[in-house]
C-alpha cells in the first residue's frame, strides 16, 4: 500500500526525474524505487509510477515489494486477470505476505464481492504488525455492505492509532449518523475531545450533532470552540450561522456568513443564506441584492434561482417569478418542486394550459403525491373541463382508492356534467369514508352548496348513520 507522501525523501525523486531527462541510467536501491513509486501513485502520476516500476524491476527483478506495486497499478487500471496471475506466482514464493492478501481483497472489492474482500483482509490482519491501513480498508468494505456498526469499529481502531486521522473520524461520524445514533456520536466526540480539546474538526462535528437534535445552545458552544481552535475554519462559521438563523438571531447569522466571504473567495451558498436572513428581517432590497449575488456567483446553482422565484411569488410579481423558475428548471429539469412552483405561478397568471403541462410533467416524472392529483384536477375543473378532471381523478383513485378528497371531487365533476346518478354514487361513498369533508366539497363546488338534492343526500346519510 502507498505510504504517505510526507514520508518520502525528495532526493531520490529529483534524481529519478533527472535521469528521465537524460540518456543516463542511475542505480537506485530497491527501497528508493518504492519511495519513488509511492510518491507518484499518491500524486496520481500513474505513467511515471509505471516507468519507475519498469526500471526498478530491471535493476531489482526479484524484489517482491516492487512486483506488488506493479500489481497495485494493474488493479487500478482494471487489469484484474493479470494481477491475479501475478499474485498467484508471488504467493508461491511468500505465502505469508499480508500485502498479497490486501491486493487480492482489492481485486474482489473491484468485483463488488465485498464479503470475500473482508475475509482476505482479516487474513492480512492476522499476518501484519502494522494493521492501521488494513483496519481502514476493512472499514470501507463494511461501508460498501452497509455494515455500519462493523465499519465504525474498524475506523475507531484507526483513530486509536492516529488521533489526527480525520478521514477515519469523518467516517465514524458518518456511521453514527446513518444509524441515527446522534447520542452515540455526541458521546464519542466528547470523549475524543477530552483527549484532543483543540481539534476543530471534532468540535465542528459535535456542533452538527447538537444541531440535528435541535440542541441549539450546545451547538453554538461547539462551533465557538471550533472557531477558537481554528479561527479561519469556514465550516464552523457557516454552521454557526445556520444555528443563529434557527434562533432568529438573523443579524448575528449574517455576520458569520460574511466572515466566510472575508476568509475565502465569495460563496454562492453564503450569499444565499445572507439573502434569506435579510428576507426574515423584512429588508427586501438587501434580500433581493444577495439573491442576485448568489446567481451571479454561481449561475448553475438552481437554489439561487429558486430563492429569487420565491421572493417574487411573495411579492405577487408572478411574471418575474415565471422567468426565474424557468431558469431553475433549465438547470434541473427533473426537480418536482420546481415544476410544482411552475404550475402554481402559471395558474396565478391564468395560463392554465402551461400550468396543466407542469402538473403532467410532475406525474411523468413519477410524482404520485395526493396533493398533485388534487391540484391538477382542481385546475382542470377551474378551466371548465370536467371530463378531463374525471380522467385525472380516476388515475388518482388507482393510487388512493378510498380517499374522500378524490371521491368528493369525482362527485362534483359528475354534478357539473349533470350526471346525477354517478354523482350520487360517489357522494355517498365519499360521505361514508369522511362525512366531515362535505364542507370542503361545498367550498370547491359552491354552485351546489345550497342544492336541495345534495343536501337531502347529506341529511339522509346523517340520519341513517346515527
């Protein structure tokens, strides 16, 4: 396995690269070649790593470590059969080399056979004295299989060996979060911070756990300690801003978001949050300014276009809202929420055909929510097409067979069409499922509110149901 880049001396690398620029051939120790190859692998320079392997094996043809590095490159390039043949040959020579089992595990992992990979890594673990990298690999294999409890155990082993292994720390918290064990994450992080009180990463993660549990006071304290530990930690300022928003301390939230912009290049997300805060403060001009800054900074951030859309919807400026929801949809054409807003805006503009097309698009994208069917059918009834409304409602009834809202709408649609027998049938069924919603029926179909025929059915139902 590749070593950390910081562990590598520069001199062999400089000497090797100098050799490549000339026709001279320099001799290197096998360990120097290992260092050179590890360096190139860790920095993604695969072609240079392959050159170093080729020259290294020319000078040291029997060195197993160099052959294992060649195998590692074959696995990286998906030459799995070649890698397996080479591993078979090496295992005859050195059957107790843990790296052979590690590379075999990598092959099975590439084939999505994570169970076999785990067994091979366990074998490597039993042969190795330096087990941390193997625990990390085991943790990842268990993650692939959604074995979060087991994955967590292996990543904790990595942390016990190296308290500054933040990749493993993040993976541990990821496991806790996936298991929805936020209390367990809080206990773990507090124990970790007892030993590492100035670890900004741990304070930041602790604050996020408190935020999830709506323990906002504790979250603020954690983010403050993260900032004390590292005063340029943008993530801590940003998360602190989110907590302050939830506490309705919008001016303080703005200050924290502004700090993130001062520390690093402007962030569209920071601009977006600042705009939201100004909107809560009823400062519409500043809110609009920052929403426009959001899309200027990142024109592909659909949430920015959505924020402007919502801003104009609240101002009832639907033509402008329509322009901006169109931009959001152009970025993410499969976002159901955007199509829902598109339908709402077009309905407000009396553009019924466009609104109906938006609802149709939502259904085509797989939206089967009851509210979508109800809004679509209401729109079609409003535009004076009860026949189409019935078709929509019958489709909805297939998903929600006993839903009173749908049944009342079907009854109302039949009444509009003067189909009295069918209207009576569905009205009685609707009453049976939910008699209280007759008031909603009368609001949606006001022309039948005082209809003696309808009232007689309701009275008859009420008398028989007592």
